[in-house]
């Protein structure tokens, strides 16, 4: 498992983080969870993951601010981000994909196989 791709899941639902850890471990990924925006940024700086799964709605710092700070950091700005949120409004999808240039946008509840496909697509070299 030393060659596992590293993912950070910034999500305030700890149960969902634990489920994703189990599911994605069986797909060859090592998932580190963070349940707040501040913890997420610290985890990103420490882990330097291959990809980030980022919730938009969190109590301390929302996902938009996490994304903004991440993209402003020279050590983190290259990491692909998939927005994973229950707020699937078309405006949020537009902002995520067109304005901020997130790599993908997934609405909860999601199909696990679809999420895995989107992770694999985002991690493929261009």
C-alpha cells in the first residue's frame, strides 16, 4: 500500500469521511479526513495529497474559502479538487467548474462508482 494515491477529504460529516476511507482504501487510495475547513488546510499542508474531496458547507470555514486559500498557496495550488456537496444548485456548479475551475463537482448523495470514476479521471495526467 506504499504506492497508494493520497486523498484528503474535507467534510464535516465524520460518518461520510469514514465510509469513504473504507471504500477508497479497497480501490488503492489512502484517505485522510478533516472535518473543518481550518483542519482541512492544515491537513493539506501536512499530507500534500494527490487529490482533494471538498465539501462546500462547513461550520467554521466554508469550502469556497478553503479552495481560495488552497489555490493561493504555491505548494497546494496544483492539487486537483473535486467539490462534493449536498448543495447541487446550478449556481454552485457553475461557480465550481467555470469560475473557480475546480476539477469536478459531485452532488450528495452520490453513487460510489461514479465518484471513483471521477477521482480516477481527475488523477489522470493530461
